[in-house]
């Protein structure tokens, strides 16, 4: 039996481990935290369970790409999801003119709903939506289709800037900002983010969004069960402190507990720059190490987790986006901007969700610079000034939510906050990056980090090597496993298993 050790038990590590286990590997996952899952982790506060990262997910509608991967893994029937409303998958609010936009599910729903607000732009919206679908239809992996091309050739639009792509089809400045509203879900930046990233994420959510019911950690348990039912093991509180490399070959890894693990293959599911610190300096060429350390990271986030007073605030079965000004829609990752430029507000569903919500969540893009002065501190030991800073940020946000939902403050019982430092320390991501390395259309080669490395039995996986989040990481996991088993091997297996 072939063996694999995976460093990091986040979404990338668990999906990669699950696929390998499905194909007969004995998989050992080593996770530094007391719970596995990465962005799937949950925590308990005030008697409630809160998701840390995977709040809204795409690709899990029947027939969707991630849905089909879960079918192949044999877990889809156990995944507990709540699909958002078809008539309003997202609500957008712009404080600048106090305008509200409700967006419906599906390509036709997307076009018709926004045409109601911009009646002279229906043809432009249709052309834009068609272009989104045309571009994503050109990506075989997105549809889990085998490919014979080692280096696929795409249309010229594929790698232009996302904001330029939108402007090509839509002339109205306000509407351009409205259709770009999801860029905080993938770290979108003006004149940087490639159009294909915007297209993939937009199409997934046009097709319908879902939420985990009762906590995203249940999905962690399902992926863990795939690994462990095949004889593998997911070890928590077992962080790797050293990767022994000789002659460009990994001999073993050692954890902070002093345990050593050996395998045929080693897969890093942590940030590549974090991996470099665990290895001898001569493991990789200097140029490779310099390149990894020079790639900019996507921005981070500040989150507020709210316990609501019973029976005071309705459950909302869609996401709500608060934006300040139309012109700032692409400026979340820019310096010298007033914070916050906008945020995502939602009421996460319980397993038996009733009319009223018992908790709410606010996630707001934030630059790491905001917390850099506390970067040498540890969780729970950052000092009184840090706690005061967090309280001030939370107070500012609650005031803006009041604009979105008048009377909301009276519904709040207790709050808990998390900063980019929290993300850095729990996820192990450089500078608390939410979406891995930042992608720049002007230098695609710089931000594309192959899953194969110069160390012959070491591979990479996760959003730093492909698309971000729940939508992209499982696709990268396929790339990683196929680097071991052969091109199209897993894609063919998925299509054989899922008719």
C-alpha cells in the first residue's frame, strides 16, 4: 500500500487526503491545531457554534463540480446544507445612495433581477453573463472534464483584468460596481485580479449558493471519515516542526511532540512560505525560495461573531453585502482607504432553523498592516491596547449594521471578534491571507505555483496553488493527486463513479 503524509489538515489537506485514501493510499494528516479543518473549523462562544471561514459555498448544487467530487468520495448524502433562496441569493446595499439590489439565482435570474434596476442595460447584462459562461466553459477542470492539453490555450479575455473584463461589456459605472460585488470572496483587486477568477466565482454563485447547517466542522468530520475508514489517520495538535530533506528527497517529518513520520509521498497543505521555514535552506534553489517570498498575499479580514437575543432578529436565508461607495468596490486591498469599505453580513443556519436567528456574522476585508504592530504577540496575550482596538472596530461595524437593519443593536446580546492575526495563527497563512497568494493578470507566471516541486516526493496543495476557498481548493487537490497517479486519472474516476 502506498503511503502519504500531509502537512496541514485544512480544506486542501483533507480533500487531497480523501482522494488519495479513496484510491488506496494510507494517509496520515498532521494538523497543528486541536481541531482539523482550516477554514472549516468552528468554535464555541456564548453557548453557540460559529463557523470561522466557510460561510457561503458554491459548487454544491446537484450536478455542481464540488457536489460531484463529494459523490465520488461517498459523502454527499451526509452533507447537511441549506440552499439560499432562489428569489434572493444576495442582497446588496450601497450607502452612497442608499440603494438596495436583490439578485436572483441562475443566469437568467441574475440578468432579469439587475435589469429591473438598470432597464437600459439588459442587453449588456446578457452579454456579460454569456461571457462569464463562455469563459468558464473553456476551463475543463472546472467541469471535471479530462484534458489532453498540458498547457491549455484560452481566449484573450481569460487573463485580462477582471475590472477591464466587466467594463468591456457594461458601460454604466454603477452597474459595473454592482456586478463586481463578490470580489471580497476571492480577494479581488483593481487592475490585478485576472478575469478568469472573477468568472469562475461568479458562475458558481449564479448557479446557487449553499450554507452548512449547524456548523462547517461536520464537513471536516466527513472528509476525516473518508481518510480513516481507509486505514489512515488525521492527527490533531501534531504540528510539523521539521521536514528532513536530503538530495532533494524528503526522508521524514518531525512534529513538535518529537514524533517522526515517513511515507512514499509528502504533501504540504500549508502556505508555501510557512513550509520553507520547516526545511533545510538548500532544499530548494535560492531562486525558488526568493520567488515564493516575493509573491504578494491577498488581504485578510476582521470578523465579528454576534450572539443575538432570542426572538428579536429574523433569520435571513441569503447573504447581505454592505458597500460604501461604488467607486471603491475594487479597493478593499488598497492602502490609504477609510476602513471599512464594506462587509458581508449573514445569519448562519442551525440544524433546525426557525423564524428567528440566534447568531449573526460580519466579515470585513482588512489589510495586515492594521495589526502589524502586534505581530510578535500570541493568541490571548496581545495586550490591553489590542483588545481596545478590536472593541473600537466592532463598535464601528455595529453602527453600519444599524444602517442596514435599523434596531439591530438592540438585538445584540454578546460579541466576539477575530483579526488578521487570528487568521494567521489558526490557519497558518502568511499575513493572515484569506485567499492565498494574490493573482495578478500582468504576471500570471509569478502567482502560479505548481503543485510539483524540485523535491522529488514533495508536492503542494491548497489555494496558494490554484483557486481560493471551498470552490477552488478541491480542484487543486485533484491536480495534486494526478501529479502522483497521472493526468486525468482522478477526473476519469470521478466521471466513472458519478453518472
